[in-house]
């Protein structure tokens, strides 16, 4: 009946939705009949369908006869779905493999393909669809057997009994012992070309006896588990549909015209379904005829009710995913992983690293990795990269059902503690900030003291920097305790932010912390947050004046707490920001105060070159070139034993000279410092110096050298994901190409620079 119903509907030019409306049945009922899940409908249902299809007398008799005798034959595949879309690569791979099963390339072995993926991903649909595509290549039969997964798995002996009877072995001749039944099965199928589809396998042990022993036949196995112990199998893992495929599928259910008419709403529906085929199909059936797609999108937008919208009795999304969880719990060895899943579901959407999972589970890294591997094998968890994991949104929603606000609070606090430990471990290993060292609690870093190398800690933080920003933002909007943690996280980011020049993330976390930090109750925290926010704004270069205002607040906080070293550092940095903001007159009294304090504070001697550098830049800003050079020369003398300061003096002094119209003096000054700059092994610093050098070359007309230097800086910026440097370099490179008459290349670089700025929500500098 399924194939006949589809044929008659297609001939009538009706969609499933239109046929449902005409017949008075639901779209889900039509779909169930067409895919063969319901083989013996009631007489009234058959009559309603025949009337709606306007069948003639002969066709009506055929249709009613098919309905009466529609019991599923074991020697045949179920009907495929009529709305199969996409999956071009998996279809091609599986088809090619099955067609090789009786070719010369496979003379002695059976072709086996194991299709795996999460519940609702379309494993069975794919296997049956391809089975019909290659049906003519298996003239001796196509057998389908549902092995029922791990919840109620069919015993291998029972499965063999089914297969043998499908191969026309009388029931009384089927052996009642596994080894004998396996031998009889393989003897019976030998020499034939049969396609066997084993759906929803529990494990490799269940499947192994069901594999034919000789070439010619082929087996397709679907499973929610990775059957990596199945010898000789090609493993084909299905992922969710692409946006384009999900829209095609939705169009098959509700009508393409409706998707075309409301593309944004249709895409919102698909994405609310996580592009999961089962969810998209069910969602489509929830949209009544004549209603706008946006109405469905609005209903699915609420995460609290989304699973209810995607329910469809025993075939709903919740049921499908819950079955995977139940299967996991039914295996004693996997019960720990099942318990871990319930905790991991409480994590916020997005990827999470192994260390965060270990923190929320209270397990060692090794134990946690083993548990997560089990969840990956059962497709309840995805592993997009080494030691990085994520949950599908709908899987997470099912896992969260029945949890409480207290459950989520506990997990949130453990996540915050994990990031806090990593940030402050970086601070410990750097050891450059006496003020923050006096403010922090030694216990904050305890959880991360298994890491002994700064680069290891910073690499971990760098890979998760976007999640860190969101974490701080949420904490700043949370409880009083969360807000306090937000400040601790922001202050702890100093070492990491500087090490990798993550100015945007540094700015964002400190902006969030600045909304909750309080000068009266936490003057040290206030000083540190305002200081770092000012630095980040200055490094981004999109608002020097705002950076100066933040640094001024840090200066006042430093006066209140009485830290002379921190006060001097804040004054020097405030001078620099005021100069960049074209507020030089305000800067002179600030820098002179800093110099006077340095001269009376021996421990502040290391700040001497920085103060002279800032003073020189102020003089350059107002056109006092002689004093500018004098200050820079003094800065170089002060910095001769401090490579870190010397590098910065060369770069910033060169920038000041060039901006003062003295690029001819800036280039040799920067060239003189390139060796010590390259020796820093700091990609961001090297890229900055090369960018400045290239700009100097461009301004004095040495365009070929400018191009080469910009390209070197661009390569470093791209490798280090230094987006702000990339954008600046592309801008300068575009100006240079324009000067060389290479307009098309110039426009392309300017376009790419604008794209980078826009992606990070930063205005393109004038």
C-alpha cells in the first residue's frame, strides 16, 4: 500500500498536506502510511483516502486490496520516504559500496556498511532509500530486520530465525542453537545476491552472526552506537542536515512555495529543530494550512516548549533521543556515562573542553575522557576536535528535562571555578603583577596547578576565549556571588590577554566587570578592572578617549589604595592614552607626576623608559620635534637593559615620529630595533612592528618594500588569529597597492579589512 498511495497522490498532484486536508486525516497519518509504518489501516481511512484521491473503480479496488493485504513481507524493504532530500555524499558513498558487493573488486568478502548517528538523524531513512536505489542489483532478495536497539534487543538466534525464514527455510528446519543457525544461514545465502538491512543494532556482537560468509551479498547496519568492533565495515556517520537541505525538507512537508515566501521564518524553524530531519518533518506537520510560517517559528523559539511542539507519539524527537539515553542506562558499563550526560546537559550551548567537563563531573581528566568517549560512541555527544565536545540543542533539551534551578546553579559555579583556576594559574606562572598577586586568593588557581607551563594554560584559554567572554557577561548579570566572580575572572585575564593580544575579548570581559565592580567595597578590583579596560581600549584604537577615562578612574583608585607602583604605571598609561586621544595638554602634568614619582621610588625604575617614551610622544603631538627626539633618546638609554621596554620604545617612538611627519627618521629607528623585536618570539609584537615599518616605507615612497613587509605582517596576523592587526595591515596594503596603480588589489584589501572590522563590531578607523 505505501508505494501505491504515494503513486496515486503524486498522480493527483497533491502534497501530503493537501491530501490530509481533503481526506480529513492528519499529515502525520498520511506520512505514516506512506513510509510503511502502518500497513493495515482501517476501512474508513482507506475509503476517505480513495475519495480524496478521486480514484476510478479499478484503481479503488487495487488500493483497497493493497490495504487489506498490506502485512509487511520479510523479503522486502519498507517503503522509502517521499520527502528524502540532500545527503548527496552519504548516498553516493553507500550506493557505490553496495554496487561493489558483487563486482571483481570484492571476490571473497561481504560488503558491510555501518551507518551511525544520533536518534532522528535519518539512519534508517538513508539505508532504505539507498536500498531501493540498488534493488535491481540484488535480484535474490532484500531483507529488512529491525534489531530494536539496546532497550529490547533481538537475540542473535531469533534474528537468524527471521532471516532464514525470509530466505524460504521452513520454520521446522531452523536450528535452535546459535552456531548451527549461523552456519545454516551462511550456507543458505551463499551464492546469492541479497541485500540485508539490519536496523537499529545494539552492538557488534549482535550483528556478527548475521553477516553472510561469502561474497555477492551486502549488509547495511544502522546503529546509535559506533560499531567499531565490527570487522571489515565501512563506518558512515551521519550529521544533521545543512541549512539548505533542511529548507528543502521543510518545503517537502509544507510546500516549497511557503518556504520561498517566508525564507527567514523557514530558516528559523529549521534551526530551532537543530536541522535534525525527524524534528524538521514533525515541525512541518505542526503548521496548519494557510497559517504563516512565522507562526511556527515563534512557537519553536521558546526552548521551554520546543520539545512539546516536536512530539509525535512514539516517533517524536523526545522519544527518539530518550531511547538513546535509555539504551545507555541499560548497559551496566555505560551507566556512569549516562549519569554524566545528565550533568553535561546543564552546560550552556556551544562547545566545551574536556577540562570543563571534568570540573562539573568532579572526575579526573582520564576518567572523564573515557565517559565522554562512550557518549560520543552512542551519538549523544559530538567531538568536533580533540578534547572538545558539544551537545545537539535538542539532545541538551531532553537531558535538561526534570532538572532544577539548583542543579543548574551548581554546574554554573563549577564552570566558573574552572575558568577562574585557568586564568589565575596563568597569572601565577607570569608573576608580573604584584597588586593582583596581593589581591588574589591562592585557592583560585588550585584546580589548574597540574599545568606547569604558561603556554599550555594560555593555549587552553585561547581556544575557549569566546566562551570565556559569554561566561563573564552572564556572571555579571547573575547573583551577588556571580558578579564577584565576574570581577575575579576579568582581572585574572590580564596575563592571558597580554600574552595573546586578545584585546577585543579583554575589553569585553572588563566592560562586563566594570558594570558591577565597586570602588568602595573593592578598590583594588576597581583599579585593576579600570586599568585593563583602558589598556584594551587603547590597543584596539577605536576609542582612545574612553580608554583615557577608564585609566583616569584606575589612577584615582590607585591613590585610594596607596600603591605607588600601580599609580605610576597608571599615570604612564594614562599619558599614552591622552596623547593618542589628541588630549596632549592634559597629558603633560600626568607624565611629569609619573617621572617625579619614579625618581623617588627605586622599585619603579623599570617604568622610567615608558615615562620618557610617553613624554616624547606628547611633544611630538604638539610639534615640539627636538624635545620629542630628546625624550626618545632618553627612553632608549633607560631601556638598554630591559628588552621588553626597548622593543616598545622602538615601535612607539617610530609611530610618533612618523605621525609627526618624520617617516624618514622613523624607519631607521625601527630597523635598529627589529632584531630585539624579533627575538621576543611574540607574534603580535613582531606583526605590529612590521606593520609600522611597512607604513613608514609607504610614506617615504618605498612601495615595493612596503608591500613585502605588509605581507609578512599579514601572514603572522593570520597565523596568530590577530584580527585587529590583520585589518590594519590590509588597510595599509590597500593604500600601497593604490599608490602602485594596482586598483583591483587595493579595493580587495580594503574590502577584506572592512569585513574583519564588521565581524568584530568595530568601526573602520578614519
